[in-house]
């Protein structure tokens, strides 16, 4: 059985473990508007598989030297795969791109 990649199922602890990003950094990314996790009625944050992939992408971009502020500005004009200079093979597997194409069509 395949889990829907957009379904928010991962807690903050699990998202932090899977992405390799600390919980405090996740909160900072949320405060800065780089991520927007689902919030349950009780206020619990939940992340989807796609959110985890996005977090890993953000982590890679920050390792390349982009600041949070510059990412926030740049992502209004360019997608993450353009900033990371992803290969065609990676783009073909990228769920973010697939979601963008699905939302356009």
C-alpha cells in the first residue's frame, strides 16, 4: 500500500529525524514562511512525504550558501530545482515538480 505523498502523517519529531533538521530549525523555517505544515485541530504539526523532501531540498540549498532570507525571496521567482541545478534524472523523479505540473493541468 502506497501512502499519499501529500498526506500529512509525520510528527515534528519524525520530520526532524527524516530530514536531518532539528525541531528548532523546523520552527524557524515555519516562522520565516519556508514551510507550512498541516496543523491538526489540537495544534499538532504534521508533515507529508513531500514536506520531508522539501525540507531536505531546503537543507541542501542552505548548505550551498543560501540564507533563509535569500531563499524566501528567490523561491518567488525560481523553483528549488533551478537553484540546485538538478540533473534531468533528478527532475524526472522530483515530487515537487510532479505536483506543480499536476496543479497546472
